[in-house]
C-alpha cells in the first residue's frame, strides 16, 4: 500500500455510493489526486 489508501476497500465503498471525501473513505482535497490504473490481459492462445 504505497499510497496509504486501501484501493480495494475504496472501490467497494465507491461502488456502494460513498463519496471519496466521506468519513469511511477519507480522501480529501481531490484537486491534487491522480490515479493511474493499468489493466493488462493475456491471450491464453497466444501464450503457448
């Protein structure tokens, strides 16, 4: 947890409708918040 934010817990709360600055999530000052998410996939047919 490099950011100090539990991203899995945060995703669950956001999916439940909580705002990022809620007391459950505690991410304040969103003006300077930047998230970079990279998703990669592997084609199992090409992996052989």
